[in-house]
């Protein structure tokens, strides 16, 4: 299937590693020009070089999306380099684990900036450019926790639902402008973030990381944790013109972990 991505420009945030990096690689492999960003420069440069070595046209920018001006600066740099923006994949590292009573207001404020306000600001910055595209698309990377809360992740459980509320609202508001807005909801995918969560579980339970990973896999119908590439393939399709009549959707990529019917 031709996803229709050749020549389009995609901005993928938090893309020096993990899910963001895999998505940027998939998009570039399908012919899109990609802009990647992250706070750390070493991993970002490695991701840029890897995409470029495969023949991709890539721009790497250092950015901290918890800072109010970062989103607009990213979009401005994208337009300066490529003259257009067609796809925004809004990805961000998850907030730290913890239960409600173990967290203070400062933890909530930091998590709001990272998980929710970064997406708000990216949308404000990107929508004017996406309106000029014939294939405008926004994809938010959230979590299976928007369907069912996960233990000891009260920040993520709460704030990713806010992201989903904005996804659904924007799908209605900017659909007449030709912009699609969707979310992809990963289950357990082996990234640095998931390793952090497994380490937290192992510490609390007095077990090992691999023991916790095995327990997680056992509870998934497909019997394993996903690779970033498996999520990236779904994200690339959903963000692409091949999904031209799909908007307002939250797509679970969780190996069947969520068993609800809604």
C-alpha cells in the first residue's frame, strides 16, 4: 500500500529514541521529510544520522517542550527549512510513576507541562500551517491508560485523558479545515520509559525487572511486550493520507491488553 507520504513534512517530537524515533524512521522510510527533536543532543544526533544514512531528509532540533516558546520555535524552524508542515506527531516522555498520596502539587504542575500543555502548545503552533496542507494530520501519542488506569501511574492516568479530550474536541473543530486529529494508545512497549516503570515495579515488589516484564507479558493475550517498530507502523498509517477518513479515533496498540468493549 502506498501511504501517500512522499514529499510530505512531518514533525515528530521526543524523537531521539523510543516510540518517537521509530515513528520518524518509519515516516522517512515512506518518503516523508522529517523534523525530529529532543532535549538531549547526543541521542538526537544519533537518530538524525541514522535516518539520513537511510536516505531520509531530516532536520534535528534541540527543544524542551515544557518551555512555553518551544513549540512555536519548532514549527517556525520546520517551515523555514521545508516551507510546509503536513503532519504533527505529538509524543512526550511520560510523567514519573507514583500514587496520589505520594505526589505533591509541584509534581502535578511539572506533569501538566510535560504531558498536556506541550500538546496544547504544539497544536496552537501547528494548526495554521496544517490548514495550508491538503493532508493535514495531528496524531497524539497517549497510552492504554486512557481506556483503563494503570497502577501507580496517577499522573499519566489523569493527564492523558485530558489529551484525549482535546483530541476529540479538535477533531470536531478543525475537521472542516481538512485536518484530521487522532490518538495512538500504546500498551506495554519496550522503551526506556517502560524500563523505568518496570524498575519501579521491581523495587516496590522486591523482584527483578525481567521478572516484572515476564509478568506483564503473561497478562497480554499476544504474550509479549511490543517493539517500538510495531507501534510506529500503526502510527505512520494513522498519520498518513492513507487514513484519510479516520479522525477523532483513539487506536489501541496493546496486544489485546485492554478487554473492554468501548
